[in-house]
C-alpha cells in the first residue's frame, strides 16, 4: 500500500538534490566551497591592497625626494633671481 500524500511529499523534500543540478556534489559541500572561495577572494584582495598601498607610498616618497633635490639645487639661482643673499644677517 502506498503512503499518504504527506509522507510521499516528506520523502521527496528530505532527499538530497540530484547530481545534475549541483554538479555531482551535495548542497552542503557546494555551500562550503562557495564560502571558501569568498574567503580566498577576500584574502587575495587584501594581499593586492597591501601591494597597492606599498607601491603608492614608495612612489610618493620617491617623488618627494626628487622634488627636494631639485629645490636644493635650484636655491642659489632662486636667491640670485630675487636679489637676496641668505648668508647676510640683515636678510
């Protein structure tokens, strides 16, 4: 004798998903794999961010050093151009 309609519905819903829909994996392993891939992506993004921050800081320090060197070399010409001698106490 067949079971009641409720029993057959319960047996249908308690069965795991067919292999064709989940790619041969159970839904639990698919969720675990998805959570792992999200975690890996977050880790790779943070690693990428670290390198971007380091390169931006390094480039900024290089630009500041070059700017300071140019200014230091140009100082005598700047003072000569405005008619100022920085070594004279009156100036």
